[in-house]
């Protein structure tokens, strides 16, 4: 991509380090500069329009350009542009949002702690879990179990939870207290002749074997997404959660549900916890909480988690943890209005209404010879490609396909060779067909080129 010396693309290359990019390749190719958005569409600085098939980063539930959120942010900026929640101070928007989240939580929760990203929410969860273990006189109970291919963020502790190699390589991660158990991806992890139900039971047995090998009194918590997102949209096999949750209860291990992607309607219920009948002790929320119009996230904890933490903070005299932007009044006000829109427009109902077509069109991509599997639920899904078709390293075919999609007007995301689809929750059936028509044509073009 040729860049003018003073173009935005060239200035970006000169000034900015990008996430999830090859920095040297970035220097050569530059980045796609998005200028505006409306509904499910975004537009680049050259006026080309794209379907945002990933809702930004799994997150813009109400679509782009929602005037109510802009107006809410403006009003709050004029009234109280910033305040904090340190040292016995607070403000209305954070109080109202905390109340709202406890009200709609799928299981009883006691308190809400606000952070600025899903990574920070999961990182804070780990710190509070360790704090609680010390409060209970169990200093040895510090190990955390997550899953291979799980995704929980990129801060030091949350990146350690994340079970993806590229989030660990050259970062000296994971930290020692974090363990990873079996990924519940039936197609890639099953044994010969093993049924889906048997595989689910084996996943639970693998978890219990790890707990016993490490010592049950050393395991503090288990972190998991109801449906794995950035690990490739891994939908749990039948019976998985029914087998795993009793293991956690048996050994008194806290269950943290990472609802950063699944929360607020993505799976066809307000929370993935409802879709799979989960009983977490803690929940982490972000992304669709504000449709990412403002950076905000939340950690919800139940009373069994809260009480020892409160006792310990009283003993010490302070809970020595906090972020400058925790419960930011503008972000909290926008999140509240965003939740109102989700409820008033019944976007969860829209997901249920259009999901059958979404999943049908997703499954139809398997007719392409490059596609080895499709998987999904609600308005989230992935089509996994066979990287052997390109006779190259894993991820090369996904990157090639992603580039073709983008050229044809669809922004997707390849997680290795899995092509993800996660559009705004406002999407219509006509727009679903438009999105998958582009994807199907793109896959056909890539297959023909090979």
C-alpha cells in the first residue's frame, strides 16, 4: 500500500504501535483508517463502506452512531466530566450502574467493582481472590485454573489466564500460579470413537485430576468464558458445564465467569451464564456493557466473596487497590443508557429472532472445501479453515481469507485459521444475508486461487 508522506496512514506508521500486529509488516503496509460508522457499517477515510462483522472487537451491541449515547456522554461531560470512587467518595452514575448490574445479574451478586477493560476486570478478580484467601487464613490457596485457548485479557495476570501461545511468547508468561486445563473443543481434542458426551466428561475429569495433582487446598478459582471467544469461538460440548461445575463445588473452588464477550445478549440471553445454567461466584463484564462507546468494565462478586474481603480491608484499614478511571461518570452514564437501549429495543429478542438465519448461513459456509468446521450460538460464530490447503504455517490461510473479505467489504477477524463473525446485535436478516454473501464469495475466491 503506497502512502503519501503526510497521509494519515503514513503518520500512523511513524507514530503508533498497534495491538495484535506484526510491527515490521505494519511499517510496510500501514493500517486501514476507519473514519465513521453507522449501524452495522463503518467507512474508511476513502469513503469505502464495510460491514463490521466483528462489532468492532466483539462489542458494539447497539451499532455505530447511536445518538442517544452521544447525547448522554455530552450531558454528563457538562455536568460532571470526571470523578473517582477512592476514599469514601462516589457519584450518581456509578451508583446507578452498580445497582442496575446487580438487578439484572443472572445469579445473586453482592457488590460491583468498576474497571476500564476486560483485562483489568479479570486482573482485579485474581487480586481479590488472593486477598480473600489470605483473609480466610488460607495463604496456600492461590493457584488459578483456566483453559487452553481461553481468552481473558493481556495484563500480566489476565494474559497468564489466557491460554494462547502468542500471548505468552517473549512476555515471560504465564506466571507460576496459573494452570491451564483441557480446551473443550470436541473436533480437535476428542479421542477416536469418543462421543461428545464422553468428551465432556473427560474434560471434567481432566480438571479434577489437575486439582488433585496440585492439591485441592491450593486451588483458589477457575476462570472460564461461557463460550470461548478469541480462542476461536469454541462452543462447549453437550453436558460440559453440567460436568465441570460439580467438580468446582466439590473442592470449594470459586468459579469466575468471564462474560466480557458473551454478556448483554450475544448468546441469545442477557448473559451466557443463563444460556448454560451457570452458577458463578464472580462475573467479569465489559465490551457490550457500553457498546464500547466508552471504556468501562465491571467485576461482580457474590456475598461469599465480598464478606472476607470486607473483613480483611477493615483489619488492614484500607483496600489498597484502585484505578483512576474506575466507575468514570461519563462511561457509567453511557453504559446505563446503552443497557436501556438493549432493553427498550429488545435486542436480546432480536438475537433470538435472527440467530437461526445467522447460524444457517454460517453452517452453509462448510460447503466450501476449505472449511473444516463451523460452530456458533446466537450471534457469534466461526468457520475454521484447513491450513494445510495453503501448505503454509497455521494462520496463513486465515490471514489471506481475511484480506479478501476486507477487500470485498466485510471486516472479520481470523484467529489463526478460524474466521470469526460477531456483528452488532441490531443486525437484520437482510444484513445477515449480505454479510454471509460476501463471506461465501470470498471463500470461493480463495479456494479457486489455490
